[in-house]
C-alpha cells in the first residue's frame, strides 16, 4: 500500500526548525532506501510524506524512527491506498522487483510526425498489453529527438508486444519517421535524493 502521511506540528515553530536537520537526514535516508517518494511542507503548517508501496510494519517503523516523532514535535495521520497507477519513471516499489523501464531514443527530422506515430504504437499497447504501466513521450528542446519512457511489470511482458502484429505494424510506421532509433530496458540500481 502507498501511504500518505500528514504531519501536524505539536511544538512551536522554533522547536520544529531547531530539529529540522535531523528530520531532513531521516527523510533523505528513507528516500535513498526507496521508502519515501515525496515529502514537503504544507502551506498552512505541518508536512506531508508519500511513501512507496510498504507494508504496515514498515510504515510503523518509518514513523517511529522519525526524530520529530520521537521528540513529540509532530504527530502523524495516515491514509493508505493501493497504488495501481503511476506516471512512468515513478517507481513505487521500495525494494527492486522485476519491473523494467524502457528508454527508446529516436532521432528525427520531424518530431511531431514521430511523436504521432509512436503515440499510435503506445496507445495500442496501452489498450492491449498485459504488464504495461504507462508511457511518457518526450521531445528534445532542439526538436531532433523523441524519447519514450515506458514502465513495465517485467521484461517477459515487454517482449511479448513484439508478437502482436497490431503493435509491430504501428511500430514500423513509427520507424519510417526516424533517422535512427535504439531502445534499452533498465532496472533501478540506486536512488539518490536531493541533499537539501
């Protein structure tokens, strides 16, 4: 389950600020371990943390290890939900799993045509393929390259799309719009969060 943790300050702002370095170090440690996906202050006071896909015991341990919790500086409220959909590039698993991220880089002289053709292939996959988690199409600032970031549950399901004539026909149309294209599959090796 993904957990949205809402922190409410129980101490004056000066106390919160005085213990901010320890809290930031805790945030960074758990972000680097893949447990925390997002965190930040709320405009009205307090803060919000969004966790990766964690079990109950891990979330309890996470909360109890926060210096702000230990010192009684902040209380935690929690809402959990099943994270079924995520933007490509967002990895919700706290530990490495079988998921893969496709990065397909295509050079082109007509970026809009390339995006349209690639979108047709990806939309077909979105409607038909098991294991597809989503895609993001990017165009270079110079307009000479298009990148597809696509998330998959595993390599086997990704490879299965090449057995689908509906996909391969659309991919061939995409290939006609490019001067070169190359894809690779990647797995998360390490996460490094901002040190600020």
